[in-house]
C-alpha cells in the first residue's frame, strides 16, 4: 500500500476507471430517496427553495442577523444560506459514510467488486443536492441584484471540503463495518459541529482566543472563502491552499486505511 501514499494520483485514477459504475450507484441512491413521494425528484428543487424561504423569514424578519456591512453585500440570510450549502455538503456525506459499506453486504462478498467506490456514493449524492442548492443561491442573488462574478469560484472553493469528506468517508466506512455505534455517534457530532462552524455567524464574531481555530480549519476556511465569493470580496488563497493540502492528505490516508481494512469486511458481514 505504500505506492498509494507516494502516488496519490493512483487513487483518483482508480475512481475514474470505475466512473460509470459509480455514476449508476449515485443515480440509484438519489432516485431511491425520492421514490414513492408525491412530487418525486422535484423535491431536489423544492427542498432548497423551502429552506431559502424559511431562512429569509426567520433570519430576515423574526431574528434579523447582524453581519459586517459591505458595499453591494447580499442580505444576511443569503450569507447564512451560502454557508449552510458548504456545511451540508460535508455533513450529509460524513453522516451517511458509516453505513455505506455495511449497507451492501452482497457487494462485499463479491471479490471483483471495487468496494472503495461505495463510500463515494454518499458524496456524489451530496454533490447533486449541493448543485441544486447552488443554483437556487444564484437565482436568489440575481433576484436581489447582488450577483457577483466571484460566485463562479464557489465550486472550486468547495474542493478542500470535498476531499476532506471523501477521506473521512473512507475512514468511517471501514470503522462502520466493525463498530455499528458509529452510525449513531457521527450524526450527533455533525449537529454539534454545525454550531461550532461559522455558518450562522462570521468568524469576526467569535472570541479572539478561538478565532484561529475557525480561520485555519478546513471547514471554517471553505465556509468563509465561499462567503467571500458570494459578497464579491477577495479570496484568501493562502489559507485555502493550506486547507486543500491538508484535506488531500486526509483523503489519501483514508483511502489507505480503507484498503488495508477491506480484507476483513467479508468475515464481519
């Protein structure tokens, strides 16, 4: 497995080689979520629209949010929504990761099946939902007259978070095979992390003593960078680059851990 660490491109080339199978699994995962519902896949659009409407009402009318003022800045509730898009991409993926392998015991017993793509399925589904949330955000920014060209950087700025979610998914998918309790622990931790992340408040609002934690952890970096793109402010590319490197390392370590653990999956399941 040493070549996996020395040559990280090998990991992503393997994913690319199985891209068709991965695409089919992601498509199946998304469609199964809405099967049997009255509006079907229309919920992909309806869910972010309803969430945005709730944000506009709660944080725009009932609890007006104080936010640093910038020229041509969008309403504060849109800034909250943009941070939530980034966080939900990470949270949804990581929360579902522990069951991503355990939920397919028949696949585990097939020697030729590429098990390493199973933890990527939740990430793919999260990216699909995140894309629709992003389109709703674009429409809302255009409707309020606050659409900046920098918003096109939003998908690129989310790259560290995608790598971090991918690496943690491989870790948690392997642990989830052996420890079923992880399925219950991770969602609770994600709820706690939601309030510890700068989603509902800017980093400038937290005490100085803990502000470095918010600025230099990958989740906080991506949320703040994405919010800067929404406002139209310059991006702190130095912090973003460090976050990208750290998250790439996490993804490599996660993949290596998963590959070294997979030989015991069949015995446990």
